[in-house]
C-alpha cells in the first residue's frame, strides 16, 4: 500500500510539473481510494463540471489578459507611429540656399539634408509597418480566441485589437505618405 501511495504521489507531482498551468492536478476519492489526475474528464461527474467551469474561467481570464496586453502594445505602437508622422503639416520647402551650420560655419549641402530627412521618414515608416504587423498578429489571435472561446471578455478584447489594428494601419499609411512627400521635395528635382 505504501509503495502504491508513493508512486501515486510521485506521479501526481510529475504530472503537475510537466503539465501546463491550466492542466492542474485534481484529487478525487472513490471506492478504490484516492486518485490524482490532470484530465478533468477523468473526474466524477459532479467534480468534473466544477473543474471544467474553473478551467473555462481561467482560460477566458488568461485570454482576456493576453488580448488586453496585445491591444495595449498595438495601441502604443499606433500612437508612437501617429506621433512620428507629420500628417496635416505642409510639406517641407526645398530651398536652394546653402545654409551655414556649426561652430566651423561649414556649408550644409541641401541634398545631404534632404537625404537625412528621407532616411528619418523611411525609418518611421518601417517602424509603423512593424507596429501594424504586430497589431495584425494581435488582432488575429484575439479573433481566434473570440471564435474558439466565445465570452464577453474575449469579444471585448477582440474589438479592442481590431480598433488598434485600424489605427496602426492608418499610421503606417500616413508614414508612407510622408516618405512620398519627402521624396518629392528633393532639391533640384524637376516637377
């Protein structure tokens, strides 16, 4: 008897350590004695219903938290991308005047200044595209969760993720438009 009990405890511990967080071990007693399982379908019917409800609540809570984290990350990325663009401002005016800059008062090449602006705009556009891609993944995951585990929190998280996706896509389009504006303002370009 002691040997079976020790083996049962060791098996339960091994299952608890090897199983994911949601697959917790349950204990139940029947006519054959005390048993441990990490499969809620092996439990007696009364205990099985409670275990499944507990798992569903836990999964929904975890999914909502994950979707919320992803939506916040996508929203932050969208805000950063939106702030990084100069949407609504007039395009920069290309001037043929050679500017003096720095303590040495060396002339600044307008073409070099334009290249710097172009590289900055392209960097912002790349960041905005990456944010949109991350938001797309988050929205896809939230959509799958809402479909596979229908619940109020999952639907709300899905809606937030979809809204964040729209915002990041708009920011990416705006950043690309800024790159085009900077390209068109190239010094010496014929219009």
